[in-house]
């Protein structure tokens, strides 16, 4: 009988706040044996309007904390803005594999379209960075891409307000270029946006397939563990021992009680407690 190596160290994941919980949900469901440590940097959110340099600084600080304190074996940047700002430099600096959400999202997007007219929405930082435009071009799929920044969406999610009239009015204004371009697939290029899926669908119409990078990113991690894909940086990665039950820890740099309460509403019962991040003010 062949025995495969196993590694029970946790997976580390972070976002500016609650958005990355969409990615955490997919990881918990698809990789139930794995431990997870999630950081929501709610004390410094939103990342979207900040300069890419500032966001990169935060991303490196959180990554070092996850690697040095929690000894994570894989880092998932569950935030498009942070991935646009720092994925490359994190891969250069860290000696664990680092995954982002941009390439997995683009792979789903180009698979989902039939007409070849696709859209991506994200924060001002992500859209302005050109990361999606480059990733779509690098996919080699000849699609017509329309991108739109949606300032304000993240603030509604962080406020726990996902279906109000106000968010609907804002969505109608911000999504007008997407509706006009008649896309048939729209990538939610910010991990907060799946929480606004109902409002977004009401505005763009039910014929438009909404693509979220959460599932695709979790499937990519599964492929890494099964050695079906090469880990970024070529660093070896092993899954947790078969049959164990993963534990889930949540860390917030803002109000931890609010993180626990709203987080549990958004993610589910796994978020029963939250801890304070060491850099919290
Ligand atoms: N959820 C993050 C993203 O995917 C960013 C939200 C923000 O802090 O602006 O871009």
C-alpha cells in the first residue's frame, strides 16, 4: 500500500473584511479535512479606494502573521484588490504557495460565456490595476470584455445591508455599462459581491450568468492537494490526514463581536467566535 504524505498545518486566508468569507465557505465545503485560519482586516477596510502600495503593505503584514504565527501551509489571498496589489510580491517573499482569486475567476468566466461578451466588476483599485484585463488577455480566449468599478458596494456588505432599495439604486447606476454591453457572463471580481447577487441579477437580468471566483479557487486548491496542478512557486503541498475534521479560526482587526455576529450570518455556524488581530487599534 502506498502512503501519501500528509500535513495538518492550516490553510491561511485573508480579505479586507467579510468578502473573503465567500471563498472560506467554498474551502470549508470542498476541503472539510483542512484547518483554516481566516483574517478579516475590518479595522482597515475598505481596500478598494486605497493606493495599491498601501494595500500591498497590509497584505504583506497579514501574510507574515499567518505564516509566522499560524504556520500556514498555503496562503489564499481571498481579496481581488489585495491580489491585484501584491500576489507577485507575496509569491516572491513567502516560502509557502500563494493563491489568488483573479486567475481562477477568469477561467470560470471564459468557460461560462456563449456569446463571447463578458463583464467584470470590482473595486476601483482592482479595476484600475488592469489585473483582470491582463488575465483575460493571457487566457488567450477571444472575448469582448467590459469592466466596471463599483465603489460603494463593499460598504453596503460591510454594513450588513445586501438587499435595500439604496443598494439597488446604486447598482442600476454602476452596472449601466455592463447592461449596455449585453454581456452573457459577469464575473464578480470582488469577493464581497456574491452577497449582492440578488440585487445584481435584478439589474443585469437573469439571462446573465454570475460567476464568482470562490468555488473555482477552492477547486484549484483541491487540485493542488491531489497533485493535479503545480503549486505556485513549485513548493510542495500535502493535504491534511484523511478522515480528520478541520477546525476554523477567524481573526478580525476591527470590532470582533460585530465580526462574529455579521460573519456568522454571512458564512454560517462555523463562525462561532472571532479573535483580535495583533495589529488592531
Ligand atoms: N473583497 C475585496 C476584493 O475582493 C475588497 C473590498 C474592499 O475592501 O474594498 O477586492
